[in-house]
C-alpha cells in the first residue's frame, strides 16, 4: 500500500490554497468595507461568506482530499461579523446611545476591524480548541476520509490543520490587541486621518501578506522534505498507475482478533504498531468473492472460516485504487488454531479497545480508521433507532460491544446510515426542530425538482 500512503503534490497545494483563500477573504472584506459605503459592510461580509461556502462545496466534490477547517473558520467569522455589526446598529436605532460612532455603519467614522478582529479571534479560537468535536472533523474521521486514513498525508494534516488554526488565532488576537489599544488610547474621534487608516486597515493587510509569504516558504520546504524522503507522488505518476485492489482481512475467533504487534510503521521505520498481518493486493479493479475466500484460506491455513464483507473505499486521488476490508470468522477458541501461517498473536478485543481509546498511536493508521467505523456503527445502532431517538430512556446509558456481537450482527457496515445518525441524533441540541427543518427543506427541494410549486 506504499502508493496509497504517499502524498499527492496537489494535496499540499490545496492545503496552502485553503489557507490563502481564507486570509484573502478577510483582506477583501476589510478592503471593500472601506471602499464602499459603510452600510454595505455587512452585505460584503455575507457575500464573502457565500463565496467561501461555494468554494468549500466545490473543493469537497473534487478528487483532492484536504482539510477545510480554515475556510470554515473564516466563513463563520464573516457571518459572525455581519450579525454582530447589524445587532449593534439595531440597538443603536432602538436608542442605545452609548454605542460609539465607530460601530455605526451609517456614520462616517465606522471602523469594521473593531468588530471583525475580535469576532474572528473568537471563532478561530473555538475551532482550535474544539476541533475534535466539530461535526466536520467527526465526519471525516468516521467516514474514513483518505486524509485521515492513509499514510503520510494523515500525519501532515494532524500537524498542519491545528497549526493553521493556531496561526489564525494568533494573528486575529494580535490585531485585536493592536486595534483596540490604539482605539482606546490614541484614537481621536475628529477625523479619520492617515495614521488611523494605517492602524485600522493596513496593519491587518500587511500581517496577512507576511503570513502568506511565510506559508509559501513553509509548504515549499515541506514539499522538498517529502520528496527527498520519497513520500511525494506526482500527478503524472498518478495518471500512469494501473488499477490496484488492496484487501485487508480481520481474522476473528470468539472475542479475539489475530494481529501482528510488531508491524513496522511504513512512515517511521523505528516504530512498531499493532495491525492485521493479513494484507494482499491485486493489479485489477475488484476481486471475485471466491478468490477473496481462497486467499484468506491460504494465508491462515484454515479454509472453514466464515468470510464477511466489512466495507470498502476508493482512494479519492488514485481513483483506480481501492481498499476492501473483510472479516474472517473462525469457530471455536483461539487455542483451536495454534498454527496460523502468518506470524502474529491472538489479542483480546478488550485489550485492542483499550489501546484504541488510550493510545491509538500504538495501532496502525488504517486499523484506527476501521475500528472507529466499526465502533461508531455498532454503538450507534445499539443506542439510537433509525430516526435518531434513544432506544433507552436512560440518557446516561452507554452500551458496549464485542466481536461476538459483530459476528451475530446483520448490519451493513458499508452503509453510512448509522454514521449519519451518530452525527445527528436526539443528543444534538434542538434535535426535533433541526430534524423538522431538514425535512421541510428536503420537501421544498423535492417540490422544486418535480415542478409542483403552486
């Protein structure tokens, strides 16, 4: 699976591009807010948010996997600024005269950065602190996004995504301090002079431009380092690659799974991780089930096991490459199978779950992804019904599962139904209202498609 584990050069470009789009959006918002009449500033912010949304949607539908946290953070920053500025002006119109003129966009001294910088600081800080619980991040992890599933790009994103957010938080925090200290200590509300314009407008633009130059150098050097380590795969190499199908088997007996605790991490040769030792590949698109069954029978030395499909995914960049996962259930006890043809050991699934929850770095990357999907689907199905409501009225009830439950289950692990329910269920705040609103929007959309509006 070496090819799948490499970083597509386009992925690094898109990672830099996402950050650039976010910072450019803020620069454009500040610039146009001062070029146009001030009362149009919230409109500019909403248009900027709409452009970011279209960019995010278009990027997520392409075949290039990348983290979209920075575009999302800047989108919500623009929305937060628009609503905060509108709210302050509504309060002023209702007679709250203590609001300074610099916050009133019907006045000639309106200063957008007084609101924009703190709002963006709070939003980017929130994304940084709670990124692991954000829906966009949960969706990537539980759906087995290639960015989180395969090879070096997983490691790159684990470092660069929080680094980008931390960078934005620091910049917006620094801007907030500079602008507010100047506003409270040095600004004179008589006329908007060149010094005021420099502090309120140009300082932000200069900081973002310098930051952009830093990230250009950072990602160019990262590209050179990865290329030197042979971790880069070019677009030409992608186009020339033949179709390949990779198969991962999880051999199970009772509540035990057969693993190799000394698997060498392909991206850190000094590190050993726990992973399944049953891996194979074929240079073709897809493999007949009989062939899949024959392969695992030869690898284990036992042909009487029960083969069951787990799930499969096509690689987003290598569209002719796919990874299939299968369970192979053996009857009896692990002691009944002392001579497995592949080196490894039987590990209690409770021990594996402990490693997964306490120290996932001891597991192979793909095994972490597969365990996440398995656990999410099993636990969600035990906790919620198909409508997203809890089966038990005891809200603190948290079920568990084991590999015997997996064997006896009839769940389709390829289907994302339970994944979606895990992200949106009765534990979600205002669940009933949001559920009704989604149905309303879907119904309206269907009516428009069918041309049934009256």
